[in-house]
């Protein structure tokens, strides 16, 4: 049936491929942290039993074991235990003697790492990223859901504006060449080769510390309680300026360079020469040029929207911006492995979704790929 | 030779190459002329000029010493990661592209798979798991092992385009084996291309190390430009206006990366005459 619907087949094929990639990513996400010298399981156990009575420590340990999928569970979510009954000495306060009683907390059966892996995959697929270790008993997903809007608010406008401005300038440089290009190109190259974090630090130093124009850190002033008030909005906007520019300029520079070389390439093609020879208005030619040079740039836009979630990690850390980057930094400092794994999985998922979208988009936009589809090729 | 002559005509290349080789020379020979030490030589954050040209850090260590060590580490990581990523990518790309068939399919699938999984994520996960034994070499190895995919994809496309050229058929008729053809008849065509990839991989290695160090997952056994920045940030030097704690390091990183980009862009201009004018 799919033979008659090449488009549907194409989409399904890509979806299947990305599902496979997602599974590989989940596998990597599970096994890599367990590869090193200090694996999360030991850290969780070591931390969970400090400063508590024996009984409480044990209960806490078991609740951790259960939370993090380290023990076998029965169908009702209860911990499976070693069934051989052991007797334990228990202090009977009323009789002032210790008596032998069956141990009510017989050792749980530990899950093998393969079992743990399957639990992890099952949980991830159902959207459960586990429990944060540092902010126990908060769920990882809840922490992420709180942080993500900040990250998106910082990144989305920055990427879109940077992309537009960069492309327009790049196309102009390609078309005009001459003095504008000779000044513009090295500047764009320099700006785009400044690492995000370096530029962020310099901005903070000059505009926040030396001049004192803008706040050095945070997403809003500390003394404001987050609510939908005019005051908060103003504070957020004020805190937004430096992080915005730290990404915007570099991004625009990079886009401009890409657009410039695409533009120069297109300018050398026959159709532009022909159009010029026909005496078509310059602005018209520029539009043709723009449209054709656009496809790779559009792909770039979609891809950078996908890396958006992960892209600002370091910028956020520098500005102590309350997004995912800060969540990640504090997770790293506190060995909060479930949190680290949760954030990395979210980042990877977004990148995969963006790539999938780009693949499909190109399938529909690029005439060459489209023709291939219609001819029934793969 | 003619190529080099063309390159030397490009001011971009000359500036980039001199900057880059300058930093390499400084990294190699500075310890001969300057006594590099990690001992406490002054008070906390002593300002530049007070016996130390670039001041001291929060532990009273001389910043020039730290920067020289950091520069050495960053270049080391850049070259290590660059060599691994380029060699691995070239090997897999050239072989897959030339062979075609199922070998190519599998290699291509592997490449595409690891291209979409963000390498910085893999770097974070591995670095976070090596809490104690995280060395500079380990970080370089990981960066190399996670970034080869770009070189592989680029080289594969070139190699695949070359394989049906006439001179390759002639070599086959002559009875040359795959290895001989790859080394004698395909690699020479790709050398300039591979070199450009290598330059970019060095830059990305240096940047990756700085980035991973910035978030506190850097090498524990040595200084690096990223570690200096992380120390400056976590000790509040940024907010206190202690500019000598981070400006020299940021300038160095930017300068190296800019120099490498200049080299790459100018080579692109020479190899692709359309961009020249």
C-alpha cells in the first residue's frame, strides 16, 4: 500500500529512523553516567543514609531504591523481597527486653543493570524522568517544566531576530561586495568566532560592573515575588538585555557569513546573470537570489531552534538566568544524576525533533527531493 | 607550492597563520624565558603591575604562569581532539564513500546517528561520571570521539564523488587494490579538504574544552583556559570587577579560534575560486 504513497512512506521511514536514534540516545543517556568511577547508584545510597536512625535510614534507602528503579518490583509497585524469613532482635520497650521477631523489612532484591535499563526506558517513554536527587522529592520533569519557559523566552526571540538580521546583512554583503563587504566580512567573522560565554562575560563586566547600566545576574530582581505584575515584567525586561545581546550578535554574525557565501555562490549562477542581462530591477533580482539561497539557511534556523534548549546552557550560567542551564549547573555541582540525565534527555529530544522536522520540510520544499519522491524513489 | 604561494597572497591567511603559530611558539617556549610556577606568590587577587604583570588569582598564584599552562593545555586538547576526529572521520568517510554498498550504508547510518545526538551532551554525561579521574587527555579523547562525525560526512561525500572518475577506473584495471587506490588516487585529492576539516576540528576542540570547563566539568589534573574562567566565575571575580581574572583568558581563546577561522576561510577562498574576486 505504501508503494502508492511515496510521501507517506518517506515520512514513516524518517520517523522510524528517528525513533531508532532516540532509543540509542536513551541508551547512551542511561549507560554513560554509570561508566565512570563514581556511579550514581553508589552516590544515591551513600547520601540517603546519613544522620538518620537505623530504621529511618533503611526506609529512606528503600524508598530511594524504589524511586530510582534499583530494586525489583511486583505488579503492584511493591518491592520484591528475599522470601527467606530472618529473625531480628527488636527492643521491646514495655517489657524492657529484646525479643526475636520476624524482620519486617527483609532485604529487597536488587535489579540487575539490564532490568534497571528497561525500567528507565519505560519511564522515559512515559515522560517520567525520575526524581531529583538534590531537590528530593521534587520530580525532575517538574524542575525542567519550571525552567524551560525562561530558556525559551531567552532563546526564541534571540534566534529569530539574529537569524533575520544576519541573513539580510549577509545577502547585502554578497550583493554589494566592495567596501561594505570588505569591512563587514572580517567584522562578522571576528564576532562569530567569539565564543558565547566569552562575549557574555565581557558584556557583564563592562555594562553591568563597570558602567552599572544593567544588572549582572538573575532573571528578575530578587525582591520581587514572581507574579504577573507590571513590576515583574519591567524587571524581567531589564535583566533580559545583556543575555539577549550576548547571543544575538554572535548568532547574527554567523548567519551573515553563511548567507554571504550562499549569496556569492548564487550570484555566479546563470539565472542571475540572465536576469541581470534582461535588465530586471535590482530589488527583484535580490529577491530571487534571496529565495534560492534561503533553503540551507532555513534548515539552519530549524536546527538552531532545536538546539535552543541546550544552546544557552553556558550563557544562562554566566548570567545566573533561571533557565535550564542553571538547573543543570546546580545538578552538576550536587551530583544530581537524575536531573543531569533528565536535562540531557530533553536537549537530545528537542534536537531530534528539529532534525526530523527539517528532513520532512526539505522533502516538501526542495524541488529536487520532491521530484525524487514523486518518481517513487526513496 | 603554488598553493602555498596563493595562500600567502591572502592577507586573511597570513594574519590567521601568524597568530596561530605565534600562540604555539609562546606555548612551547614561554617556560624557557619565564619561571612558570603554581605556588602562592602574592596576596589574593593582587592587581596587575604589583610585581606581577597580570596580577594574581584567588589563591595568590601568578596569572602569567596560569595562562601559559592554560594555553598549553588548550592547544594540547585542540590538537588531540582534532587529530582523533579528523583521522577517524577521514578513515571512515573515505572508505565508506569509496566502497559503497552495505559497508557504506552502515557507516553512513552510524555517522548520521551520532551527528544528531548532541556531542556536548555526551561530553557532559561522560565528564560527570568521571568525578575523580577526569584528566585533560581524557577530555581530549572524548571530544575527538564525539566530533568525528562531521569530518566523516564531509569526506564521505567527496570520496563518493571521486570514485567514478576515469583515473580510478584506470587504477583498477591496473590491478590496484582498494588500499592502494585510496592512498594513491583518492587521498591526494582530498588532502586540502581534510586539512581544512582538521583546522575546524582544532577550533571546536578548544571551544569544547573551554565550555565543559566553564560548567565545572573540566580537567582536574591541570590548568586550562576554561578552568581559569570557571575559577574566576565561581569565586565571584566577574561581579567584583577583577578583570584580570578573566579578560586575558577570554582574549586568548577568542584569538586562537579567530586565527583558525581565518585560516579556514582563506583556504576556502583559494580552493573555491568563485569566492575569490
